[in-house]
């Protein structure tokens, strides 16, 4: 889906017109992938609008920057306030918020020293990432996720998404909606842009972060909701074949939210319908995000948006 533009983008402390948020082609980031970023959702709710887990996302942005020795000249509180400002300035609440910290125009050597740090925050409408409600048909990718001590999987860095693109393009080319990456040892890691969960015999499993998975904020929300429901939860290494014989499998992610998986490598999961535990967790997740259930974990940051919503997706 082509990007739906909004009016303003926050850049280094100022709101600037969307069309002015441009970069020089010789910027460090263009050549070496030197960026860290976030994806955050803002939801419209009956009582107003709210950003989902804003401080947790901005903290991960700062953590990603720290791993790459990028000094971000803004505090957590300033970044959170900036995200609220841009959503309110654009008047588009139901949206995806994209903060990005990048190395800009300065020097062209691999050393990033002489290139300035630039911080941008945009927001724009974005609908369902994984289409349909009946479950996605996905595959195991022939591409592995990032090996430990090569590209840090805990940093949400632009460069990591070259690997995600390979996984996703292969899946699409072969007629699947998404691909699952195994880690370098052949254990389940995550989707190209989502964490993954399995239910078997009433227990909820997800790979630990050491299997090259991103520390997903939605992953954490799912684990919190599941524990609160009294489910047994296990973060443990998972062999590929466990996916095929699981009772339920689903993805979690800011873009994907909670998305059931119907089949993997054309092997149908259970009866091919979203499972009961998946549905319960999704119901609680969407209930809180959409303001229909109490914000019992303190996950929402309210935003004041007056304009009419142009979002249709
Ligand atoms: C590779 C990868 N894994 C997992 C996730 C899920 O993370 P989150 O729930 O924080 O969006 C994402 C999305 O950001 C991702 O790109």
C-alpha cells in the first residue's frame, strides 16, 4: 500500500512540512544502513485516542542507539512528548508512528564519526499488516536470522531489515503471506517483522531473545496478558517441527498486532482456525488498544486529536 502522507514530521525538535523531510543521497545512512528506528501504533478509542506503549518503544529506540554508539540528544521524556506533538499536529490518531535516528550527511567513510545524528518522527495511517482474520499461510524461510555477534538482533536497526526483506520476498514469491526465520542453529527465531508464539497442550511458548529475536513490545504485551490470565508461559528454544504439530501458532508485532497463523509450509495448524488461546489473548490485546477494556497495565498515552480521521483501512 503506498504511504499515506500527513502534514508534519518532527525533525530535531521542530515540526517541519512532510515534503521537507528529505536527505542528501550522500548521507551515511544511505550507504551503510546506519539507522535505528521504531514502529508504534496509535489507536482511536471511544473516549479519545492513545499511543500504545510509547515509553517502552522510545526506550528501545534509545537502547538500539546505545548499541550502535549513537548519541541521541533527546531524553526519553522528550522523545515521548515529540511523538504526541506530531500525532496531535497531524490530526491523524489511528496511525503508525515511525521515529528514526540516523547518521546524516558529513563524511563518506565507514567510520560514522563525522556524520551528524538526525532524529525524525513521522506518523501516517497504516492498516492491517497481515491481511485477513482467518489466519495467515506462512513458510519457513531458507534464509536464517542474524547470527549472534554479527548484527545485534536486539537493536532495531535499519540494516537488519535487509535480512527481513530476503525472508519476506522469498515468502511472497512463493505465494505465502510471511516467512519465519530460523536462527543460525536451525531453531525457531521470528517472522521477518514479528515475534512468534506457539500453543501446545495449553502452554504458551515463544523463543527467548538469545535465538536472535527482537525484544518485541507486543511480545511483552502478549506474555503479560497470558500470565495475567493464569496461562503457563515458557520462553524456550523451539525446534522447527514443533511449529507443525502445535495446537495454535500466532505472530505478534506492532504492525501485525496479534495475527493467527493457519498453515506453515502448507501444513495446516490443528483445524486451520484461530485457536481459543490466540483468540483470548487477541481479544484482551485489542480490547486494551482500542479502549474497550480497562488499561490495567498502564500501556496507553492519551493524545488529543481534533481533526476528522481520514483512515479507512
Ligand atoms: C524483526 C521483528 N521482530 C519482532 C517485531 C515485533 O516487535 P514489536 O512488537 O515491538 O513491534 C518486529 C516489529 O517491530 C520486527 O521487525
